[in-house]
C-alpha cells in the first residue's frame, strides 16, 4: 500500500495585479486576515496593531470543528513588502513571500510545519491536506481583495 507524502512545507502561489506594498499592507494588518482567509477558521482579529512588525503579537478569534476559541500569534519573520510570517503556540508558521514580477506581485503562501514540536504527528494527520486546501482558497480571495481595492 502506497501513501501520499505529507510535506512539512505546504506552499501555493498566485500573481496579483498590484505592487508589493499594496499586497503587504493587507497581509500586515491582522484586522484584515478574516477578509481573505479561505480555510473558514479565521473569524476576526481580537487585538493587535493596525500594522504588524517583527515580534508583534495579535489575537485572532477562530472556529474549528464548530468550536470557537482565540489564539495568540507572534510575528517571527518580517521584511517590509517582501516577507511576513507568524506562528502560534503550536509553533508552525504561516508565511507570505512577495516577489515583484511582470504584471504585479507573485505571492507565495506557505504553511511551515517544520518548526512545530509535533511535526511528526501533524504529517500523519489530514492537516497538511486541509492546509493546502485552505491556501488554495485563500490566495484567490487575497487577489480579489487587493485588486479590487477593498
């Protein structure tokens, strides 16, 4: 019986017809995260600055499997208009990398499970597939949001 590999890095990309600063402005505002989340788990930012920077924390209201909860995230990677990543107590990271290309900005979203202390367990669950599906829904939402200037 063969099994499908479940990677520690789950990435997808999209090109958005906007300059990197316009895309980054949305990503760096935790109060906008629910606007482009495609996973259906992010409900809204409960607390946090209007613009994130390295080591900032923000609290997000979440809902998973019908259970509402709040989670504190910390910005662990930050390069203005190029890269931002945050993690929660589980230590896996959500990373967005931006690259200027012809026609706009290439955005790579990655769920990085390699930083989690339970990464071995996570890759034996449906989480990698669920994260891939969430990213595949998130990126078009982010694209529409930025391109429509909403």
